[in-house]
C-alpha cells in the first residue's frame, strides 16, 4: 500500500508512527545513500556513517515539513553526518600529528571517518582504545568518561595522553 | 559551502550508483526504528504516570480530590457538589485524570498515543487505581460507592479528553 505513495506522503505517514512507511523510504534511498558514502569515503566506516544517517533521520523526523522535498532533506542529513564523522577523526589526527611534527610524519588520511581506521590502534590496551573511542568517536568530555568508567578524571587524561603518545611514536617511526 | 557547490553535490548524491548496504546493517537499522516506533505498553504507562503526577499536582491546586488539596477552599469541587455527591466525585475524577490524558495527547509521540489508545481500558483504569491507592496512603477517607463514581468518572473523562487533545493536536500538524 505504501509503495504507491510519494516520498513526502511516506514521510508524513512515518511521522504518524507508521513503520512500513519508513521501511519503504529506506528501500528507496538506502542504496543511493550507501553509494554516495562509498564514493566520498574510502574505508570501512561507511557502514557506521550509513547507520548514523538513518538513525539521525529517525531522530529528526518531526522537524520535517511536508512542503520540503524529501530527497534534498535526506541529502542534507547525509552530508552533515558525513562531515561530522570526518571532523571527529580529524581532531584525533591533529592530536597525533600536531603542526610541529608535520613534515616528519603525515597525519592519517582526511577521509578516514572512524577511529578504527587508525593504524597502530591494535597496539593500545583495551582500556586505552575504549577511552579514545569515547573521547573522539563519541565526543565525550573527560568528566563524562571518568563517570562512565568509574575512574578518576586524571586517570582518563593520563590514558588519553599515553595512547596519543604511543600512536604518535608509531607514526613518526613510519 | 557555496550554494552552487551544494547543488553540484546534491546532483552527485542524486546520481550516485545504487549500492545495496550489507543485510546485517539494514536489519539493524530497521530493527532499531521498528522498536522505537512500537514502544511497549509498560514504557508508555511510565510516561503517562509521570504526566499524571505533574498534572495531578496542578489539579489539586484548584480541585481537591477526596478532601485532599493544597488549599482549604473547595475550588471546583464546591461547584460540582451542587449536583450531588456521585456527580461531584465522577466530575473530580474526570478532571484529575482528564487533564493528564489531554496533556499526554499533546506531549507524547504519535506512536505512544497509539499504544495508549490501543490499551486505553487497561492504562487509564490502572492509573486511576494507582491514584486511589496514593490518596488512601495520604489518609483520604474514601467510601466505596464514591470511590467507584470517582473511578468511573476518571476513566471516562480520560478517554474523552484524550480524543479532545488529539483533535486540538491535529490543528497543529
């Protein structure tokens, strides 16, 4: 039944809580979003970004107005999520290779969008990996990480600092 | 980004090659959205109870229930008393639960309201019994016959005002 509806009508029905409407919209656009992300990003994090795009769409569904065209609206969400992911990893990249070290070592590629893509991550301890992920992938403050892991604020800072130094040493060795 | 660049980027998006995402990824997204669009009756009831707690507090400012109120005046109860004890109790119950049902219709998400409507003969009576239980705990003298009037009035009032709230809400969408 939902298959005959326009994207905009489907979106309206989805706003009313109709799961089938979302499923139809997903069926129409998932391939295009995934294809676009594969074109713009070049690593395995495409899956993460793709998932975040549709969950973001779900979170913001009530902001959609029926007068908007659906495709441009979805495009804006896709682009925002993609750029946001790139920004987060760029922040970590800058920590590992600060300006003073540029020339000695090259920072991880700009289009990497997940911490998982950093070489040398496997050399870190499980807790260091977890803390780096919370800090750079999830954008959490030191205080929040400390609360969640039930450790001190200083301990979090120390572990982040040690992990970054370790990654930096690996980058410079290369 | 300039609007021309944005337009070009949108064209790239529109003309992107369609590549099917992995099935596990699709399943995960659909499952999460499905779960969110189909909240459990219990989770919705918890929200309804919180709304009831707040609106109930407000109601007690102007309409004491079973003699429990924040002021000494009878407020709305004084007006309803003119129609006799039974009507008064039913009216007070309708105001008490009706206000929360109206607020729920305005505040909650459509899928949550759908759950309430689907279980309205469970959720509202349960909420009314919970309220009666709390009134008993704070020492309200509740006579069985008047308690039944209050209970019936509150359930009917809640179901009616939920519809009224949805009617108002439909103007905003």
